[in-house]
C-alpha cells in the first residue's frame, strides 16, 4: 500500500481521537503508517489509542530503525496530533 493511501487511512482513523498526539509521518515507512491506521480504525477512544500505541511501539521502532542509522531510539512521545 502506498504512502499516500496509508497516510489517508491514518488521518481518517485519528479524526475522532480528541487527545494531544504528535506523530511524525515523514519518519514512518508505508508499512508503519498502514499498520497504525488499521489498529486505530477499531480503537477510537483515548484509552484504546494508548493501548494500541503501547502494543505496536516495538514494531514501530523496528520499522523506523531502518532509517535511524545513528542507533538512538526513535521518540514516539505523544504531544498533539500533527499530521
């Protein structure tokens, strides 16, 4: 699935979530954006969102780590929806 489709699905999934969340989509590969969107489509409350993020954070670190050659951890801190 292409980056545009994955990002569109992610935006749609995040629309009903009224929390402050920061997500740098330019750092997420297509697979990560799509996986995240699929998970959020069925988990649209704040509590569910936090549980989903915790569950897939390890996968995101693996996906993002492909681009992170410095060896430093990727910051997935949630601070505000910024897509």
